[in-house]
C-alpha cells in the first residue's frame, strides 16, 4: 500500500512523513501551501471536570509577492501556550474561554534557502480587550550525519498588553526507516511575569501502518520562579489514526503528569481529538 498522506507533496523522508501524519507545527512551518485544520478536543484530568477545546487554524495565500504573503487565523496563539501544555499535547480550556482565544495575522514568509526558513507576522488577538502583536520566527537545520540532525528554532514576539516574549528550541533527531527519535530542549521567557519556563523531553514516533502512527513522550518542565525548580514530570502516548477519508483523523493521548504542587503524585489525564486537515496542491 502507498505510504503517503495528505501532505505527501512535501514529504521526502520518514521524519517529515510522520510530522505530516500528526499535522505537526514542523510540517506547517516547512510547507508553503494554504491549509486548514479544524477539530475538537476533549480533555479529562484527575479530579477535574471535562474541558472542550475547539481547534481552528488556517493559512491562506494572498495573491501578491509570489505567494509569500499569507492570511493566518488561529484559535489559540502558540505564544500564549505554556511549555507544559505544548509538550504534553494538552490544554485545559473551558467553554467560557472559547470566545477569547482567537488571533488573526498577516504573515510574510521568506523564500526558503537551503535549510533556513523564516517568517514575520503582524496581527491582533481577538480577546477583549483586543491586543495587537508582532512576531518573528526562524529555524535552521544542520545535518550532523546521515542519521542525525540538529534543528534550532527561534521565536521573538511582542504583545501590546503583555510586552515582549521569546522562545528558543533545540531538537536533536535520529530518523530510521519507520521511526523518529527526538530529544528536545526548550526555553520560554514570559515578560509580564519576568520568568522563564524550561522543558526537556524525548519522543519516539513510529509508523504502525499506512493509516496509524504512535508517539511516546516523556520529559520534565522547570521554572525560574518562585524558585529555580522542576515543576512537573510527564509521560504520554499519542495514538493517531486516519479514518476512511485522506483528510480526517482521530487521536487519543493518555498520559500521567507528576506536578510539584501535588507533591509529585501521579495525575492521569486523557485527551480525545477529532481533526480535519486539508491543504492546497503545490
């Protein structure tokens, strides 16, 4: 059977194929095409009520500048998401939060040069009161050996209400024939709180079949305030399956976190997601 998914036109190796299957931010950043992602996620944690989160993200080519200018809409700005939520793949949004989590921006992407990519955006956070923002992203990839490479990502942003912020990420990865192993180190600065958040984790993605894949993750989250300390550890497994259509997926993410504020006791959680991802042809 043909091991190709909806992003096959930009997929040349196992790492990109798996990123494409999981519709990851890496794939979105590497693609220069218009796309739309729609979905719904349900989160359930220990001793908590269920939380629903809508997923909306699209990028649309504007007919100028050789398709380098994009209109971007996101139900949640990545800059507002903590490393704990991002690395575990979970967020906890109540129904009342839905109307205050959308952003709209105009994005200018630079022409890809070798393994270098960059973009700059200006936009508005649609929550009340509205918040104008600017952000600039860049990434570079070094091929260390035939199997190992290192990718660095830098994101600098400014929100009028909360000020400046910055995020840096280093990813070592080894790509096999049917798996990808990654070691990630990340730091994020919250200007309004004058604090840093740190994350270090490992992931192992594997193809189970042309329509199924799994991602095992574990790591830790640390912070600089109120003290420099580890704030939590986590373990999770992301199982993702393509449904009958090429563009429809469901995903289950069971896991356990060990937060400091609960004396590192085990706190199981699970998220269930259904997602539609469509992209334009080259």
